[in-house]
C-alpha cells in the first residue's frame, strides 16, 4: 500500500505541535485548579521531608540523652556526639527547606491573589502576580539563601534541641556521680573541677568548653536573627 507523503508530513507536524493553550475562562480556571493541586502535592511532599528530619533529630537527642545520663560509665562525649548528629540533620533540613520554600511561595501566591480574590476581591493586590509564577516555572531558583534557611530552622525547632543538649552536657560534667570516676560528691564546687571533667581525649577541658561556647554563641545569634523578608513570609503569621 502506497504511503501518501503529504499526509505523512501533516501527521508529523501535528505530533510536533505544542498542546493548545486554554482560551476560555472556564478552561483557564480548570487549568489553575489542577496546577494548584500539583503544587500542593509537591509542597506537602517537601514539608513531610522536613518533618522527618526534625523527628530524626528529636529521636537522636532522646536516645543519646538516655544513654549518657542513665549510667556513669557513659562519657560526656556522647552528648557532644549528639550535638554533631543534630547539626548534620540541621544541614540536611536547611537544604530541604529551600526546596519547600519555592513551592510554598507558588501556592501562597495562588491562594492570596487568585482564590482569595475569587472569594472577596480587593483592588490593592498587584496585577502581575501570575508573571512571578510563570517566571519561577520557566527558570526555577531558590528564594531563600542557605544561611537564612539554616537560621530559620534553628529559630523554629533546633534551638530547643541544642538547649536540651547543652543542659545535659553541663549536668554531666558538673555531677561527679554521672562521670566514670564516681565520687561521693553530688556536684562540683570549683570551676577547675568542671574544666577537668570536660576534657575529651587528648583535648584539655578548656579547649572543649571554648569550642562548645563558640558553637552556642552561633546558635544564640541564629535564634535571635530575624532577616527582613518581603516575600510570602511578610504576609500573615502561619509559617513553617
């Protein structure tokens, strides 16, 4: 059977043709609804990943504290190791938060500029809100720096975990009964004894205390740091 070259060329052109864009208002509304569902799904997925990392950090803190404080044979380095593990999970969560923030911004723009306007219109909203979403779809980029994401996660959750670990570590090095070399004293009564108890392997106690102090100075600064934000966090109070 002979093949018509004209018909073949037309079929190839039809296959290469881009899908037709919505024209009527009903088609556009239907497209926006389906797009909103897709963005909600991606945002929820990344939010779930953030929650998992936080849950892992809480589990690490609880497990290592139970090991460190339950027996005097456990070294205070177990608590320091817990600080290291929580910091690693914090770095992972900050990276996940940057992805979550991209999809959260798109969803919030749709909710604030489209659905809220459909329910109760206001004239003071920017008319070019859809252009920002289209630009994000064409060239996706992070809206928050890694540093700001790190500070936000510390301020939201991790500052409390670090505080619990710090209190446990201070209790460990200041309570002789919780140390391997158990004595009759309940607590140390001199700064020299506490520094001696903070020694970690070849590192003297004063160097360990200095490192921990510098680290917690950073945590304290990150917990109180509030960067100015003109994005979606500037609207409302319900934020992650």
